[in-house]
């Protein structure tokens, strides 16, 4: 079963990876795919939107005779990431309460 991820959470995941290092698109997609089911055709619009919103910038770097476009988180992106992390913690606590609230994390059976 696949759980759909909100755009805010997807943005946060991308920014979290970019907070660790700069990425080119394909490598970022590969690392995202290690965590969730996402395609390149989904990733690039997310990256364009984050760039348009000022959360990341790009630069080109030569690689084997051609340029690779790298993505880098901005200060505004770090601020947004902190907001998403706060939202996620609150959301996670709410979900834990719904799923495990009175059962101490144990399932029936």
C-alpha cells in the first residue's frame, strides 16, 4: 500500500536532503526514491516550484563534457524547512495518538 504524501511534506523532504549537501536532479531523485515512491517527472516540478518560491537556487557545473544543474538550499529554504519540521512533529504526534493512543503502541491480537 502506498501512502500519498502532501506537497508540504514532499517539499520538506527535498529541502531536508538539500540541507545536507547540494544535489543534481537525478541524484536527488535517487535519494528520494530510497524513502518514497517518486518519479523524476514528479521531482522536477517540485524543484522548479521550490526555486520559484526562493527556497533553493541552482548552479551549473561541468561533468564529462556537459553541464549538470545543481540545487542548493537558500536561507529562506532553511527557514521553510524548520517550519515543515515543526508541522511534521505536530502531525506525527497526532497520528501516533490516533493509531496508538490508548494501546501503548500495541496492536490488537
